[in-house]
C-alpha cells in the first residue's frame, strides 16, 4: 500500500473511534456538575480509566500486588507442596489440583482457599478440604472433610501471614 492511501485510512479510523466513543455521553442534565463527583460516579459505575494511578481518593485506583498481601503469600507458601489448579488474586481464591502423597492411588485431596478480606484475621479466609476416594471401577466419591485439617491449615496460614505482616511493618519503619 502506498503512502498516499495510508493517511486517509488513518484519518477514517481515528474519526470512527472518536465518534463511537461519544455515543454514551448521555443527557448532560443527569451528570453531576462538579468534576470530582462525575469522576467518582464513573468509577463507581466501572467506566473510565486511570493513568499512572492518577486517582487516589479512598484507595480507588490503587491495586496492591499479590506479593504485598500477607494472607495471599502465606497461603501460597503453605500450599506450595501441592500443584495449583487455580490461583486468582483478584477473585480471591486459590484451588489446588487433586493431590495424593500416599501409597493408595485411589485417595486424593483437594484444597480451596477463599479470601474474604485482606486483613490478617481468622474470619478473613475460608479453607475447604475435599477428599476423593475412587474404586477400581473408577467410580469416585468426593466428600467435604474441612474439619481438623481445615482448621490446622487456617492456623498455619494466619501465623505465616502475621509474620509477613510484622516483617513488612519493620521494613517500613526503616
């Protein structure tokens, strides 16, 4: 394609993008007159974008990396011996794959950790433990046995998270 045709095509593409981005402007009477109120409303509705973390009101627009969340790190460290099937930080869930460390090939375990808060508290996470027992005919029975093992995992995760939190606070003081 020659250079002569590139400029009109580029102008056409830009025009289409500009015109289609204006279709949801809506009635100006329904928008708040104050700029900060409009920005807040757009953020609450999930519209717009931020550049370089420019919006920092009430922690809006700030996203921590998963490595800075003590509960997340402690959970991954506690479950590091198991293969992970799903680890979604933004969704707040870690799910391991089926794991068996015994001589019995027909028994395996799966663990899921769901985060309810970023704070290091006992009610900030839910740990579920599932057992799968398969017969020789490959019929499997899956049961939720979250009792003692779930409590032990929760305690271990919380103690590691408390250590990580203490380390982070001491680093920030320096």
